[in-house]
C-alpha cells in the first residue's frame, strides 16, 4: 500500500497538532476530579508539591534548548522563558509565584524546596523531559513545548473552579495560573512558528506529532504518579477535608 508522502499544508499541520488535545492532561482523572472539586486538601497539596519539580526544571530545560540552538534570533526570544520562571531584577518569576501558590495551600516553603514529596514517577517524567531537551535537536525540543497550545484552558479552569471548590486556598495563590495564560499564548506563537518552519516533509511533520505525544505522556504520567501517591480515600468527602 503506497504511504501518502504529501506534506500537510500549514493549516492542516497546525490542525493535526491541535487535534492531539484529546490526550492533554486536562482529561486525566486527577484533573477531572480537581475541576469537580473532588480533591482533598492532601491531594491538592500533593499536586502542588510535585508540580514544583516540573516548574523548577523548566529554566534548565529551556537553557538546554538555547545551548543547542545556533539561531540568534530564536535564542533572543526563547530566553524570555527562562526569565519568566527565574524572574529578574525587576520582577519575580513563575518559581516565586509557585511558592506563593504553595503557601496559599498551607505548604511551608521549606517543605516545598525540600522536594521530599516528589514521587519517583514525577521525577522520572520530568527528568526525561529535561534529558530530551538536552539531547534532541533544538527544534525538536522547541516542538515539545507545544503542549502549551492547550494550557490556557487548563489555567482558566483552575481560576474558575478553585475559589468555589477549594475556598481554603488563599485566592492570591492563584496568580500563577493568571500569569501563565498570556505567557502560554506568547510561547506557543514562537513554538508553532519554529515547528512549521523546521518540520517540512510529511515524515518530519509526523515526527512532530510523535514529539508532541512524548510530551503529552510526560504530563499524563506525572498525574498518574501523583494519583497513586495521593489516592482517593473511600470514606473521604472533599468538603469534610478542610
Ligand atoms: O506553567 C507551565 C509552563 O510554564 C510551561 C512551559 C511549557 C514547556 O516549556 O513545556 N509547558 C508548560 C506547562 C505549564 N503548566 C502546565 C499546567 O498544567 O499547569 C501545562 C504545561 C504544558 O502544557 O506543557
């Protein structure tokens, strides 16, 4: 059977990338329970403690891409992602804002930074993502950030549901989600233009879909590990938890 080698148009390729949304972790049982207000305080805290390992690894992941990228114009823009998380002299970064989220959830800064609660499956998934960024061609690592195509919706969902379902979380802690909506859209603009530029043949385009699925699996398996570590207790009702 002859395999179709015809490259997708830019629109078709973009649509094919967007269609992978069905595998995004917004549909993971843990996230569905979060949206429905079914998570206990321990489960929310476990999620915040574990996601922190992902957050603090983003700057090294992005620096790995920079170190592999020979294109000065790409580097100038990609650099912003590191500042977004690490902050700079004039503004705190996402890592600081995540510390605020943790404190708003009743987690001490010492406990957060100790990383004692980071479970093996989360560490493994995040380390795999950083390893990929260090060893894959820079444009493949750039392509893997395109799960952020779907991120604004998940950030908005938390902003919409946490105040009602998790009133014990100080609302000021939600600032991270607010900040990321605009930044995710800006990130995706560059990530998509790099992907459309560097993945031209049909085979390369199929490779881009494969890369996106690798990263979708990173995010999905993180939630698998968190769900296992912070299981639903049969007799536990979320509303009795705080
Ligand atoms: O807060 C997130 C973030 O800063 C990033 C950067 C980007 C990347 O480089 O892979 N991905 C990402 C994501 C963030 N938040 C996640 C969430 O669920 O809050 C989603 C995640 C992503 O969609 O890849």
